[in-house]
């Protein structure tokens, strides 16, 4: 998403309202894990306060994700707040990377938008809050129904306690 900043940097009007909608191939920007299923929408403003350009607004996107429990693909809507600063003057760049640098009069805001979107993805995305996941024995999707495996609800790490409790019960019966 390119923004031409010539107008706002050379006139008294230092603020421009943006309403952008565009198909983005996130892999071209190093975000191959972001599978966008619809065009990305950005609504906000860009303000010039020399030597910086301040981008502020809201990003709407839909991603295809993989459930961390059942491995099914699902789509999720995201609405992300964007607040970024840019400059086209090298002397105004910060070494910590907080201020993005661009050359010329066209600013590509796509990397900043993708970064904001990427940071909103949950670490363990779930297709639904009560996803039951996969059977650890046979791999069946438990959301579709029970599997034929016999499940022993005792954690293998606590197996020795099961025998201890059985021995304690035997002692009580004597």
C-alpha cells in the first residue's frame, strides 16, 4: 500500500485521511505464515510533523490459521490498531528501529501493517474455544465424535500412585 507524501509535506495541510483496500501477498514481505483470505482494509490518517510522518488507524484483515489442538484450518477476522512513525531523512532515524525509514516521496505502509497483524495472532490459535483436539492414540479429530480408543485417564507420570492407592486399599481390607 503506497502513500504519496508529496502533498502533505509541501502544503499547509499536514494531515491526510486514508481509506485503503488492497490484496497483499504477505510472503513477498517476509510473512509467509500470514495467509490473507480477503483484501486488507486500512482506515486512518497520516500526519506530517517534520521530519516524521505519523501513521495512525485501524487495519482489518481475515487470516487462515491452523488450530493448535485439532490442526484444522479456519478463518479469523482481525481488527488491529496501527500507530507507526516514518521518516525519509537519515539523520532522523532511530537506531532502535522505532522509526521506519523510506526514500523518496512514496511510503509503503504494507510492512508496518503486516507487522502489526502478525503481532496480533495468538500463540495457540483455536478454531473454537471448546475445541477437543486430536486423540493422542489414534489421531482422530475428537470434535467430530469419540474414537474407538480405550482411554485410561491416569497420567503415565502418576502411574506409581495408582499402585500405591491399590496397596493402601488392600491394607484397609485386612
